[in-house]
């Protein structure tokens, strides 16, 4: 927001999410306040609040909120500090007035309600209406009935650390265009919602537009990013050209909807331009770019390159597929039902995704061999990609012990996102690393990451192995019937502690399009991620 717009950040307990759900952990910082308030004494009770207590507590909270008496309303919650800050911002920074709250019938201790109000700023007013819900609990120390504080009860789009503000937008609106000039909107392409918001935050002032007046959520963080909720006065959008393809994006949106917790990215292999990015998640997190998960056997693309580039074996050289393999006290197995083949070549073991064939090469490698291959030839793990919006460029640490072997098959300490594996696939296919971008470099002149890529003979062998996998190996079912002169793929299944089914990974290419997908708890690579990638590849660019 620009000057004149006040903000109040919600204090108290907040959570910093490292990654998205299933990707990382919450770092929780507590500033626990007493749940006592100034609402008056009440008899000491035990057990859940009664129906009468729920009704009375909600009514008092609503009455104070309607009067814009933030401190009194906050006193009826179990977290008055955080509640007071947000409710104060509701009236002062967000300029929401004439608030009317209508409760519906309670269900146990939960009270649904509707809110009507008016947002007024700079002589312009607009009606606001939405629904929410609160829960009444008994205070842990006072035993009073109190509203269980959650920013989402003030507005369902709010999360911990968020506040509300109204004023001129920090960045002018954008009219995002695909590579052919088609307009991209979050209504038509839902996965692009948070991505378009990020593009606006980064490039709105470079696209030539003028700011709007908006009611927005201001998120906690060093850049105080904002998500618009309502536009009072339209700004003039500036045109922002992206590398996306509307047809590929539409295919990506459709394909991820078939499998929960799925993400996919497609890039133009010869340039690194991102053609599509889609997520099917309950949150708005861009796991396709920011995910940090073990990629399973799709990592064998990098491992195979490492073996070839270090002169250890070749696509036609030996890579025996044994029933099991041991390294540093840990025994590794293949997928159930895979028959051993002591005379297998690297190409055969790659196409069948034989784990033990790769693990057995651990002793021939240095601790940092895989790491150096990933960084120097595939451009991974150096934290220097400048895609145009936030992204994670992989992690391939050089480690000893059992994880050294596990890393070779995409387990251990290796972490990737679908964007990373789409880039790996493009590098394997073309032999050259081209850092992915979602907006042209010419827009802001940002320096792009560089890597030396692969020797021509290595790239040729990777293409041969990936083509074999796509036509007669573990990826054949998913890639069946896919048109194109050049196709290739690699499947992956990544086991996760405490998760009954493995994560499904799949990387593939057709002609000049490379794509990778991940489905959490999706099973084998060809079960969920494979059909997603095949659908996107079929759409082309």
C-alpha cells in the first residue's frame, strides 16, 4: 500500500510454513497471552460451553465488532492481543464501516454468521458481504466462555500474520498475456491465481499500468505482499508478456484435477521458457515451483549422466540388476515383482527402473560426484535461478553413508520440484542447460543461471535410454499413443516415512516440450504423474 494506508499486523502465535503441506514443517513462534479479558466475571465452569454460553458470548462479540469497539470485542476472545490488532485494522486500515453481523443457528459450539458492510475510501464506497464461522471454547485459565480466535473468522481468506488494508494498490494491475498474445486470467486458469499475483507484485510497475484502489490482504513477510479482495476503483492494467502457452496451460489445469495434491510444469526444451504450471492443492502454494521432495527414480536421469560422464559405464555397458544391494549397512530393494537380470545393461536397468543396479555403482563414485554433475551440468542446487517468480532449484548434497547410495535413486537427501525435473528432462534431451523463465529476461535484465550442459555423447545416450523407457519400459503405458518424432520419459516412486503410498513422479518429453509432474501419495510413477505429463505433452506448445 502507498502512504496514507495504515496497517496492523496480527501478533501473537504465528506459523512460518517451510514449503507447503506435506513438503516441510511449521516453525511456530508463540507469544501466548492470557485468555482473561475485560468482559466481566463469570461463574467458574467446566466442560464445553453450554448452548446459552455460546449464544451470549457470540452475541457480545458481534455487538462490539459492529460498533467498531475492537478492544471490547477482543476481550471476548482467548487471544485479545491478536484479535484487537486485526479488528482495529478492520475499521481503520481497511476502512470497513456500517458493519452488520447476522448469526445463524449454532451447531454445538460453532456459530455460522454473515457479514455485511461498506468499504469507503477517497470518496468511493462499495458494499462488502461474506460468510464466516466462529467457535466458542472455555478459557484454559479463567474457564470463561470465549471466542476461539482465528483470523479467518474476521474474513475467511485471512491466515495467521495477515491483516486488511484499503488504499491504492502497491502495484498497478496487469493484463497477463501468453506467448501468442492470449489473455491469461485466474478465472479461466485457476492455478495461475497466486502466480499472477506474484507477477503483478514483481512487474506491475514495469508493465505500464496505473494503480487501483483495493481492499487487500497484506501478508506477513519482508515484502508485505498483498492479495486483492475487492476493487473500489479500477486501475489501468499494463500488459505483461509471459512465456506461458494458453493451450498447454489449459491441458495442465485439466490434468492435475484428476489427482489430488498434484503439480506439473512444462517447458520449451530449446529455450527454457515455461509453457505451463498447474497445481491441484487445498492451499494456494505453488508446489510446482517451490516443492521440495525426493524425486524418486526420475533422479536416475542425473545419476546415469554421472556414471557416463565419469567413465564408469555407458548405456550399453553393464549395470546388473540384482535382487538387492547393500551400502553402509543399508539394504536396498527393487519394486516388488521385478525379476533380477545379472547381465543387464545400463539402458535395460534404466528402462526397468532397477534400484539395485544404480546402488551398486556407489563404490565407484566420489562423495560429491552426483552433486557436481547436478550443479555443473544440470544447473541444479546452486540457488541462483531467476525464473521471474520464486522457485526452488533443487538440492543434491554430497553426503557419505547410506544416503550417498539413496541419493543415486532419488531418495536420501535429494530434493526436487516438478520445475527442476522438467529442466533436467530438457537438459537431457537437448544436452544444454537453459534456466527456466516465466517472463522474458528482457523485461528486467536479470542475470540467468548458467551451466556447461552435457557432452553430446552423454545426451545421446540419455535420449536413447529415455526413449526405451517411454516405448517399452516403465513409462510405456502412460506414453502410449503419444504423437511426435521424439519421445522419452522416466518414472519415479519416492517413499515417504509415515506415508502408506509413495509419491508418484514422472518426467517426459515430446519433440520440443519437456514436462514433469508429482502427485503426493499417488503410487507408482506411471499411475498418476504419468497421465498428467502425457496430457500436457499431447497439448504441445
